[in-house]
C-alpha cells in the first residue's frame, strides 16, 4: 500500500513525462468537462460529464481518455454511457503506454458522430486505496483526517475549452485544499477546483484536499462466498468468510480499555469500527456468526417484510490497523434464486457479492456448488473476472461428485453487486441418485456383515468334546 508522500511523488513524476503522447486520432475537442469526485468513504468515486465535438472531416466511432498506471491499478470500476439516453457504452483498455506509464482507454460509441456534431459522454470511475489518513497515528479519542490527491484536469488526449472539478467531502471541516493555478475554493463540504480554460491535451497538475473523515476505512482483504444449491431440499445455503482490516489512522499508544469504556459517547467521532449490518433475503433462516474462537453471541437477526437483517459485533473494537476474521451463513428458499427456462435448463441468479456497501474488497472468490449430476454448465457475468473454473466437488454420500463453479476477482466494490447467471441441465431422475447410493451402501454393508458372520476365523483344528 502506497504512502501519501509516495503517491504525490509519483503524480509529480507523471506530470514531468506527460508531454510524451501515444498516437491517438485527435478527432474530438472537449467543449466542456465537469467532474464530481465523492470521497465520502474509503472509495473515491468520480463522475465525469463530457461534451465533445467532432472537429474532423470524417465520422468518429471512438473516444479516448487516459489514467496514470498507478491509479489504474487501484481502479475498481470504469463505466461509460451516453448522458442523455443513459445508454451503456463499452470501455476497452487499448494500451499501456510504457513511456508515460499511462493506461489508454477507448470508449466505443454506438453510433458514429458526424463532423461538427456534439456528443454527451458520461464516465464513472471508482478508485480504491487512494484516500490516506493524515496524520497516520492518532490518540485513542481523536478525530481522523484524510488526504486525497488527484489531477486538477481531466486527463484527456484532446484539447479542452473549459473544465471544472467539484470534490465532495464527508465533513465541513476541511483543513486545506490546493489546485492548479491557485484556483480552489471551499464551501461547506465541497471544494471547487477551477474553472480552467484552454487546457492542452494531457495536462497534469496536482490537486489535494485534506479533510476530516471520522469513518473507518474498511478493507476486506479476502472474501470467500460458498453457495450450495440443493434441489432435493429446495434450499440455497450461503456461507461467507471475511478477513477485515481498518485502514484508518493507527493508535499512537497502546489500547486503553478503561478509557474506551468511559468515552463511549465519543466513539462515533473516531474511526473505531464496533459493528456491521448485513441485508439478507426475506426468506433467510438459520443464521450463524462465528470466528476462530467459536460462536459469537453478540449478534442480532430479524426478518422484515422485504429483507432480513443480520447485525454482528466483533469480539473487540477495530481501530486503525486492526484486523478481524470471521464467517457467517444462512439458508434461503431456492425458488427465489433458481428458475427453469423454456429451454429446459435451470438458471441460477445470484449476486457476485453482497453487502459491500462502502467497503473495499481486495480479492473476492465465489464458489457455487451445483447439484450432483448437473451438466452443460454455462456462466454469464456482467463484468470481467480474473479467473473462471468449473471443477468437481465431493461431499457426504456423493458418488460422481458435484459440479462446482469458481469465480475470482480483485478490486471489488459496490458497483460489482450485480447478478451472475449460471445455467445448467439437471434431470429429475438425479434426485433419486443420492437415496439410491445411500440405500445401496447400507445394503452392501448388511450383506458383507452377514457373510462375515457366517465365516469362522480360528487358528488350528477345532476340538470335539466326547
């Protein structure tokens, strides 16, 4: 994880080499670019509105933009759309320019933009691990401050007539802010950088904001979701394994339990994490919450009309730098997730992740165990995953093994709470497979027992008494 000073140094280095440009068709001119960056949590979300004009003599089908590689590796989500029609557009990583250490992205336009015509493009980008605590250490009862550094301009290969950036912070207490050309002003919880006019292609100038942020910066370093589909019991079993870390400011001295107890009324003003809440399906039942020690009783579960809620409380409060691992699970009605298509296949719809909210997930693994005898499995995901595997999984009384789908993805945020689809064929006759296997096993056991009971296991001749 990069320190704030290291991040600023890298951004400064990028501003020195930004003059080297990868050859891109310069068909567009940015008439106006408005950026809104929300740093209300551990994730920085940037919403960019672009009015671009085709200044070429031929129609344009592609729009380009750049991201420094150091930011791209901490980018969890990038999406593009037409702002008026709300039509999704495809975003492709075109190339990584080694000379400038930048990623070049291409937006595929659904319809060509004619010469001298305008187009309104929207971009949504989510950055992780770029909001840093400053100072890095605090007393046990103190308000946390964080700093965010970014480019004052939208990093575009096109000439930009006018641009402005608005940064939204979680608090009105803004310690400092700085933008290009000295243009930055704060009002309530917003800082406006610019407006800037006549910005050259790939212009770069560091902007910073130092602000109060008392929320814990939650990172799930590892999340594993195990989903088991049972047609026999008409049940969906879900178990999730979490490894959590609070990336907020560290304690500058040892933890004081007495001070923690007497300052309970001030905990909301610090970065301590005391509990979490998870929304579960309305049909959820049999919930549990356990860690390495065993069952944790400091939890609450309730069923509501449209959802169920599981509230958990770790065994100890989590200050900056502290870790906690646990797992939780529940059962739900299978009918809410699996339906039979007209083709005769079963279709499982389940979100890739759940309850991410404002947390960062460094690595997520979802393992879906289908019923024994499932065949012709097809997987559909709404975004690219790092790896996809179909293998076999054996559990109690399985004879041929169950089909298991394993999906892995890094840098997961709330934008990835989208449903994945798994299609599979499953014959109703397979419902009898396990009972038949169990019955056969019991029959063989008794048959072997009868044979063994009729056999004599003795050494030497048997004496006959007269």
